[in-house]
C-alpha cells in the first residue's frame, strides 16, 4: 500500500497541508494544555468560592443574605428537602471535574454536580447542616469557556480556507507541468506540439523554453547531418567522376589527379571540422582580446588590421577551442574578401560581450545573409574551389556561438563590406 500519492498535484497539496495540520495541532495542544486549563481553573475556583461563601451564610441561618448575594452574581439558590436527581452525577466529567475538586477542598462535604447540556445549565447540590439540599443553579458558561470550541473551529476553518485558496494555484502549476510532459513525449517521438507555449511559474516557463530550444537544436542537428550527406554526395561525386573519366580515356595526369585528391581532402577536412563543432569541451575562464589579436595577425598578414579592444576585458566561462575556431572562421572569411582593411571591435557590459568584425570587401546582399549562415551553402553557386571552401566557415562559427548561448548577426559594415556581430552572454 502506497502512503504517498504519485501525482504531482496530490503531493503538492500534501506538502502544504501536512505541515499546516501539524502546526495547527501543536498550537491547539499548547492552547488546550495551557490557556484552556488556566481559564477553566480560574472559573471553577471562582464559582467554588462563591458557593462556599453562600453556604456559610446558609449554615449560619442567613438564607436571605445568601439569596441576595446569589441574585447579585447571577446564581439561583433554592433549599429543597429532597430532589429527584439521576443516580450518576457529572463530578468526574471534563467540564465539571475541576469544580468538583475545589468544592471538595473548600466545603469539606460532598457536592453533586449535574449538567443540563441542552439548556447549557449547571446545578450544584450541597447538603446543609439540617439535612436539606441547597441547590445552586447558573449558566454553564460560569465554569466552561466556549472560546476553546471556537478556537478549534477556527483551526479547522483555516485549514479549509488554505486548501481552497491553494487548490487553483496548485492545479494551474500541475497543468503547466503536465503540458510540458505531453510536449516532451511528442518531441521524443519526432512530432511537433502545435500550440505549446511556456506557461506557469518562472521556473516552469524556463524549463519549457529550454525544452523548445533543445527541440530546435535537435532538429537543426538532424537537418545539418542530412545537408552534410547531400553535400558530401554532391561535392565528392564531381571529382570522382572527373578522375574516372580521365583514367578511362587515358588523359589522367599525376598533377590533375593530385589536384582532385587535394580538393577532396579539403572538403573532407571541412566536413570533419563541422562535425567537431558540436563536440563536448570543458569550459574554462576565457577573455577574447588576445585570441582575436592572434587570429587576426595569422589570418590577414597582408591586410590593414584595426583593433579596438578593451584594456581590462571581462572574463567569462567558455569552451576556448570552439570559440577560437568560430572567430578564426569569421576573421579568415573577412580576410579572404577584404580589399585592404579589417576592423575588429569588442565592448563589454555587465551582461554580455559584443564583438564586431568588419571588412571593406564586396559584402553580402541582404536577401542572402541568412543563406550565408546555413551549412553547406555557398553564395557562389558554381562551387568553384578558387572562390572559397565548402560553405561551412560561417556555419561552424554560428554553431559554436549558439552553443555558448550567444547570437551571430550579418550586417552592413561602415567600411563598405560585411559586418559580423557576435553577442555572447556573461553567466
């Protein structure tokens, strides 16, 4: 038998109500054990003292004085030769037990207590010295405080009120988690979840947003792997066909074959570099100015390089090899197309790092900027090996930047060419 429910809704309700109930029980126990006891002891002692005083007047023959006193304090006094009472009195009940003990101590004679719960009255029968019975009748509230009952009702009511108030919030909370579960189940089967949007508390919305990003990254991963297979098939087919024809016709030369082999090696290396772009790497404390300076010096030795880098750069956690590969591809691309000048700028804020790489080359038309970031897409449709590589440079950079939680933008440069703006978060 499972004592703890399995659903999140039931567990959350229990998580709130169980501590609340335990707290209320502790408070109630303290109240009944202290306040309730003190109040009822005071009431019983006071009523017992009043009865003792009036019995002293009755025993001394001053019945009128006792009755006058009784009227003043709200007690009805009567002297009866005999009464028809139940065989069992209420001396040992929870309500009258304290009064019975005080009467026994103060009167030095037996007293019988009877409670009419319907009328909320209490009667105390005390034998007189002349063998009659003095009956003192008054409201039950003279010896019993109903605040205890009200307090218990308030404790139960507060639990009910809290239950009613938290139920809608817990239901909405669990509904958001259930929607995430359903969407994750569909994502796991390769399906989309139409209409699924992050909702609920901040943590749940962040979890849903992260799951959506994970789904997009998996889809992008699958698309790029499919594109890579298509590109491998397309790019390797041409040199292989050319080599085969050259060998069959007898026109093959060592130089031509080596050129085709070098081209195929370059393409394979590009595909491997792209595949390595998403490999795991340990994060380390990193700063960019030294890396950007070294890459620019190696990639563009014959171009004018203008650097605007901070003297005290911010340090952040990153995968240095992946980030170096990304900036190397961007700067090498700028060096390939720049006419004379490359400008590299970095400025830091408390939340992000922004790096811009500009060149004075031909730039990229606005309608082709998105295509330039796609893997295996070259803006030169002829796929001439003299005008570029395999179309993976900016794509590899984009993947590495996004894996760091950043973004990459292609914009027009103030130098007249292309401006690549990279935004990296500081976490």
